[in-house]
C-alpha cells in the first residue's frame, strides 16, 4: 500500500462494502417497497417479496460481472435472501 501511494477502497472508508452482506432493502424499487409495506401483507408474503428483490439484485450483479468477463460461478447464500441480504456462500 505504501508503494501504491493510496489505500485500496476495500481497506479504507468503503471497507463495509467489501466485507458485509449486501442489503437489498435499500435497492428496492418504489413498487417493491409499496408491496412490501402494504398493511394487508403478512410475514410470509413479505418474505416472498424480499426473496424476489434479492433475486433481482443478484441477477443484476451477476449480469454485470459476466459483462466484465467473469467466468467463475458465484453463489449467494440462499438462506439470507429472505432477510434481504446477499452474501457469498
């Protein structure tokens, strides 16, 4: 790091982006958030909505990585998706 002259993003102020699970709740569309917060939704329906949001964000991430030439298979922990989190398995 000394030779480079700067601190890499994953070691500085953006460390959490590299070390913590991705919170997909902040990436919800307006429609997804409205459906999630609807007063008639029970907990099971909210979990399904959160899983679908996580799957959408996961697909976007994988599409971007493939466009950059990624050839390695990446899997996110399926159990965390219902909590609205994406973390590598």
